[in-house]
């Protein structure tokens, strides 16, 4: 029961705590009603001061501050859910524009009251602006685009005429077509209509510019055609054919032909020489035959006709008159040398024998003297010695007697 009575009194109290209903004598009694003040002059009630931007909230239990409606920027928009305190407003721009200023504003009830900051504006994108985050920033630039580098740029083939416009480049302005060609301007390119006999992107090529003449041939341009003046050894429309100088079989006497460029060479068989193997080689030029033989020349060979007394392929064998004379002289000299050598040898042998006999005689004398002393036969020994002395002095005695004979005589 007590609880019920308490609730009833609380309800009556709370019901009285409302804007325009709650009695007050000063503002402190309105503290429970947010942002309300006490109207001490007229109503003596808690009220919201509308002149200061406050209005009664939906529950009549406080006052809300109204920051007011926001204006949309040119080429942009603003969005928010409410205009009372603590509300947030967001700004954005249309395609081709970007915010110049803040993008967010908040409604504040404290000083300074109202929307925070300054309302932004939307400015058009221009050439050179970064568009990597605002990818549509370049949309309003005439012939512009957001390039792969993330920068507002002119389209390919266009050039800037202002910060907001690009115009197509005239690729023919530089007169790129030469040799009488006509230029056709396109977007970011051109084409050339070439005069007869010329071709290429800028009509820079005629029939000779492609270097059709081969192997050093000289090209002469004609009207839509050309001619080639070939160097020696070549022929054909483009000088592409090497002339075969061996076609006429210039090599004689079985020689083989090797074709070159504007020349040929002949590989001659044995016995021939010359440019065309026309010359028979003179095999007798070196005079190969000896001993006055006569050389008979052939093809890659020769023969020797020898004089009497000689033979062989080069007449190197045999004994002719000169050979006999030479042999006789050699034989005489050999005989003389032999006689001299034998004479010298005999003298040497005789001297050697004489010297040997003298040595032997001396040895025998010494022996006999020794024997005589032993046998007391000194007299006989003296006779023997005297005879030997006399015998040695007689150089003309050809029939000397031996020691044994003398010894026998002495005994008789």
C-alpha cells in the first residue's frame, strides 16, 4: 500500500516536471529539464528559449538546440538526419567536381553554437588534378580522362587548350607526307596517300629504297618500277644470278674449271700450265741428263739419250773416255803411294832389327864376362869380346857368324 502511494506521488511529480508545466522560481529548479530556463517574469514555469534556438523536445522533458537547415553547395549535396545538437552533416560533390573545404560538420549546442566549421564548395576537376581516389573528377573535362597515372589528362591525340578542355591534334600540321604525298588527319594518327612510285607511312620509300638490287647492283628508280645495273659477274632482274664463267669450258688438255665471281681458275693435269692449261711444261728445262746426255721432252716426263759408254735414266752409269783417263790417273797415284809406303816400312823394319841386335849383343857380353870369372877362362872370353868388337865394326860383312860358331872355334 505504501509502495503504491509512493508510485502515485512520483508519477504526479514527474508529470509536473515538464516544459511549460513545472513551476519554478529560478533556473536551478529546471535543471532536470535539459537546456530549459525558468520564466520568472510571466509564467513562472520551466521553458525553452526559442529566441536562442531552443525548442521543446518531443517528450517535453527538455529543450533541443536546432542548428537550422543546411544549404547544398553548388554542384554538390549535403546529407544529415537531424538539425539538433550532436547531429552530423556530410557533404559531397557531383561527378567532375571535388570538395573545397571540409566534408563533415557537427551541430553544437555549446559556444560557438551551430554547425561547426564553414560550409564547403564543390569545384570542377581540371587537367593535372589527382583522380586516383575521385575517379570521376575528370568527367567534365572536354576530351579529358583520368590516366593510368591517376592524373586528369587529355585523351590520346588531343592537347590542352585550357584547364578544362582539350582539342584534337592535327597530325598533318607538320606535313609528314613527303615525295608529293597527301596527308589525312585522324584521331591520334594520320595516313598518307602517296604519289605513284612511292609507298610507306610517309611516302618515304620508292622502289629502290627497299634495296632490291643484290650483289652490289646499282638501282635506278622508274615510275612504279626500277632497274638494276649489275656488277661484273652477276646478272638477273635483281642481279641475283652469279654468271658461270666455266660454262664455255675454257680449260684445255683435261684441266678442270672452278667458277668464281667474274673469273675462273683452271686446275691443270700434270704436264700443263697457263691460265687455260694451254702450255706444255718443258721437263728438260732443268737439264737433268748427265755426262753430255741429250734430254728428250715429253708430257709430264722426259728421257735421256746417253753418249757412248753411259746408261741409266739420267746417263749417270758407265765409263766413257773421260772416265778411263780419270781411272788411269787414280790407279797410277795409288801405285806410287803403295811403293812409297812399302819403302818407308822396309827402312823402319831394318832399323828396328839393328837396334834389337845391338841390345842382344850387349846382354850376351855381360853374360860371358860373368861366366868367364866363374870358369877362369878369361882369355877365351877376351878373344870372343875382341871378335865381337871387330865384327860390330865391320859393317860390310854380310855373313856374320853367330855366337855359337865363335864359341866353338875358341874351344878347338
